[in-house]
């Protein structure tokens, strides 16, 4: 049936991929807003908001604001389903069809479904911290894959013949160091969710907090991982300036370093001020932007060959002399 539709314009495919990045990051940030405003149980059931109603209804024990903050996050989830579904349909209709593009696009709606399931479990368990943390962490690989989808739908990728491989554009040692840096970033984010689990913003006043490890200990571990991440970025920078690399690698690395410094400063300020709600939400925004920027840097370390130039037609034979 898709074959009967017009082929997806490259610009549309690229735009949908970028919208997927924004949507995946946005769902994490609005989830943080739900948590810091204490609206996690504004809709106490799932998938309905209240028993017998998909939307908020007047309730004597739940504030209207909490209901609509939580319901707004669910509405964004529905919008993300539509965006990611459109990504997959558009990828299936790119001509000629490209397997890598389709596979990356397919992870988008599948990931949103996984987020919805974990979100439902989170509500049904009363916002238990060990369900809230995975609800955020599942967003991280989805943002990374969405950035790779943007690369796969770029003009250079769509101009190349289907199946053309991405080849390293930097030395393998540099890519290896950047891979280690990305692993440390994941550890940093996991530690951040544990700090949140032990902190005051659980999404609801009655939600039990993580008490097995003291909050200052978790915050210190989180800070040490930030320093490790930043130190590895400095190492990547020294290596990138010592060997020939594409200009895009240098530019994206500098952007990532600035974002990391800003994120570290914001984290220190929010901790010193007693984690005010606004700064917590901004810190989550900084986290997802840092993930996207790291994936953006990684995507610049490989290149794809452009479409081969057409073979010139053989020159016509010279006419015989008269």
C-alpha cells in the first residue's frame, strides 16, 4: 500500500527525525516538571486519568493543577507517539528504501511504547523510586538513536546508494576514547537518578525515598563522575587537535564542553540552594541536551561516501574521412 503513496521528500524525513529528538527530550523534561511539582499522582490510575475517565475530573483530594500537569505529560506522550509513528511511515516510504533508516525509525515508536508501559508501572506502584529512575533512563538511548536517525536522514546519507557504510572519519583511538566517555556519561546519569531518588522531589509528598545510601554520598559520587566525564572530554579534545579530524568534530566537542561546564555549575548551585524546583527541571533539561550533544559529536566521527558519479557514456566513434 505504501508503494502507491508519493515517495517521502528528504526534507520531510529529516524534519521528522529532528522532531523526534526534540520530542524525546521534551518528554523527559515534562516528566521532571511532574515530579518537582508533586503531580506524579495527579492522575492516580493508568491508562485512564481517573477510573472511568481518560481526562482530569474534579476531585476533593487532588488539586486541579496536579491533575493537569500530569495529564499534560501524558498528552505530550501521545504527541510523541504520532511524531515517532510518522517517522517510521516516512522512513518506509523513502525511495529507494534504506534498511538502516527504517530500523532506526522503528526504534522511536517502540521506545515510546516502552516509556508508556514503565510510566504505567510507575503510577501503579505509587511512584516508587526504582520505577521512576528507569522511566527517565529509557529516554537516554532513545535520544541517542533519534540523533543517529537525524544523521541517517541527512542529505549526504540519502544521496548515497542504499547500504553504503559509514566509515570512521577519525582515528580508531579517538572513537574508542569517545566511546569510554559515553559510558561514563551513562554512569553519571544513573547516579543522577539515584540522587533524585534520595532527594525531596519524589512526585508526591507521600512517596518513600531512597534511604539506603545518604544523599550527600550519592551527590558526591555524582559530582565525581561529572569530573571524570569532563576530564575525558578534555582528553578527547587533546587527541582531536593532535590528529587530522573533520572540522565538525572540533566544533561539536567545544559545544559539548560548554554544555557540560554549564550543567556542572547548575548542579552545584541547585544543591547549594536546596534543590529548588525550577533549577531541578533546568538540570534535567541540561542532562538530555548533553546526551543529544554527545550523540551529535559521535555522529561526526563517521562519514558516508556520496553517491558515485555517473559513468560517462563512451565517446562516439569518429566518422571516416571522405
